[in-house]
C-alpha cells in the first residue's frame, strides 16, 4: 500500500457514454476525426462536458501520429 489512490489506467473521458481514453485512442489510430469518433462511440452525444478533453486527446494523438 502506498497510501496514494491509484490513477485509473484507462480513464473514462465521456461519462455519458462511458467512452474510455483507450477506445478513443484506438479510433484515432484508425484515422477517425472527432465527429466520426463521436458517432462510433457515442461520446459527445450527451451533456457535451467531455468535448474539451476529447478534442485535446485527439489533437495530441493526431499530432504524434503525423510527426512520427
Ligand atoms: S460526458 Fe461526454 S457527452 Fe456528457
């Protein structure tokens, strides 16, 4: 026991749909953009509160992919 709460390995980014970070990362790998990811996963179809987090993740992963 370290006394610190463990961070979830695969955080849920969209609480409304239960979409996890790893699922979004997998969809980005397939070349999907934010709109397509939303349609496929159901993310961003509820309250919209996850919009910033998902947009940032997609941007970061797309940048990493394009610069590789
Ligand atoms: S948390 Fe993603 S739509 Fe509500």
